[in-house]
C-alpha cells in the first residue's frame, strides 16, 4: 500500500496541481499519458 501512496503523491504533485483540464476526458487523457511516461 505504501508504494501506491507514493505514486499517487507524485501524480498529485506533478500533474494535478499544475494542470489545466478542460473536461473530464482531457483529465483522463493526461493521467493516462502520465502513467505511460512514468512506467
């Protein structure tokens, strides 16, 4: 569970706090792109 918490905090710091999202589809696309980059 700890690794998931670390990954979610990275997601929040690097994407969610700095992002501008025009729709939920845009948010989903950016999260999926972040996952691809992170892996």
